[in-house]
């Protein structure tokens, strides 16, 4: 399973590297920058920033980045709280304890 996920991630990253940007010579945004900007804009309900960040990478890459951000955030909160990632994820979503 992990091999499959790594393969998907590698293909997404490779597709981002091959994309050309028009206009100024600036460094393209990577999927993690896009995910961080997208999630923070969603948390602040800023539609303009949501749209901007969503345009930085492909929808598939953004989805991958948001998933990675969610996983890392749940793990960090679980360590901070001394709880399991499952308990933290359920609490963040307002679900009853399992």
C-alpha cells in the first residue's frame, strides 16, 4: 500500500516539475505550499485566497498535499495531547469517542 502511495506522490511531484510558468521568472509553488495556503484560507473563509491557492497546482496534487497536511496535523496534535491520532481525528470532527 505504501509503495502505491509513494508512486502516486512521485508522479504528482514529477508532473509539477515539468509544468512551465508564464510571465515573470519566479519559482513555482510546490504542492505543500499550495496545501498550506489552501487550508489556511479555508479556515479563514477567504474565497479569493482559496481560489488563488487552488490554481497553483493540479487538483490531484492539491488533494495529496491537503491529505499530507491533515495527517501531519493530527499526528502533531496527538503527540501534544498525549492521545492517539484516532482519538484526535474523531474529536476534531466532532465524532463520539470510539
